[in-house]
């Protein structure tokens, strides 16, 4: 079971990986890692409340989105945007503009969550 710093570290690694993959034009990886970075950041935030969504893999994805929507409804649109890009790039990965949008979107969302929850994330 990870704690706040553990999940924040992984979120930072995923964010860094997304940026590196964007530079290498591996666009489907950018979308995947961007989504994973956001999920790890939500895990970091929720762990402060004793919540660990990853313990229930079948419902973890939905639970993370629900947590974000409940705690920060103004940030839920970032999740939805990333999920749409992830779906589009996950099955072709040819659109660099969408990949750039994914990386920029997750960076904005992580920055905002980091500020609001007072959780440091490497790479922001």
C-alpha cells in the first residue's frame, strides 16, 4: 500500500516519461503515461484520507475519477480530456498535436493538485 510520497514519486516519473516519449514521437505512450500520472497523483491525494483505490483494481479507475469529481469538480474536465486523448491515441498513436495536448493537460492538472494538496511532484 503506497503512501502520499510514494504515489507522488510515481506521478513524477510518469510525467517525466510522458515528456520524454513526446520528444521521441511515441504518441500513444504519451497519452498512457499522462493518464497514469494523473491516476497516481489522485492516489497520492486520496492516501492522505486513508483511501487506496489501487487495492480494488476492478473499481480503481472509476473511484479515482469520482474522488477528483467530488473533491475538485473544476479539475474533472482534465480527466475527461485526457481520457478522450488516451482513447484516440491508444489505437493508432499518430497525432502529435493530441499527444502534446495530453502532456500539457496532465502538467496543468498535476500542478494544480500539487498546489491545492501541498504535495510535491518532481518535474513540475
